[in-house]
C-alpha cells in the first residue's frame, strides 16, 4: 500500500474560527461543490469522484466529499469536504512505490498545487466572506531513515 504525506490544507468554518454555519443550505453546499469541481478541472486536475455523507447534527447537513488527482506522475491528490459548517481542502502526495518513503511528486505537481490552492483560497474568500481561512503548508523533509546513496561521508571509515 502506498503511503501518503500531507502537503497543504485550506480550512474555513467551525474548526478555524468557531463559526457555526458558513453556508446556509444543502443546496448551497452542492453549488459550491460544483464550483470547486470546475475550478480544479480548469487547473488541470482530474475529477475522480464524489460522495455524499450526512452529519448527525442539523448544523452539518450533508457533506460533499470530492476527490481529484493531478495527471502526470499521478502522485498529487486533492480531497475536498464541503458542508454547511466547514470547507476543507487537503493536498497530499503519494509514494512512488510501496514502502521506500520516496514520494513521486515533482516540481510541476507542486506548482500546480500552489496555483490551485491560491484559486481555492480566492473562491473561499468570495463564498464565505468575513470568515477566517486557515492555510497550512507542510514542509517536505527527507526521511531520517533514508540511506545515503553516495556512501559514507568523506574522512570516515
């Protein structure tokens, strides 16, 4: 199984500023989901599918769960959840093959993610005016368990 690593999040709503409702109806949730699908398709992402889940509280209503992949390396994925109380976007990267802790994203993928995140942030500011939007970026660090491919450091035996 391929591991995934988080690259960037965009969050608005209850988890960010305690706002109980950022979208007023399930119909508006569906409309925003359609706009997100069109936006990410225009940014070059493939729409993989969607599902709908229902919250246990009336505050949540139904949640649109959207899944996207950036073509090329197919290592960059984007997951979006939209409900009346939250708007969440997660960009993740996948390993190139199981267990090596080497991820397959390249600079083209990362630039596409950056542009898409900027556009999604603009959309969120427009659709959810006056609310805090949190953007989290995770630094890509080398695995501490990765073996040095060049051999031992100079001067050691």
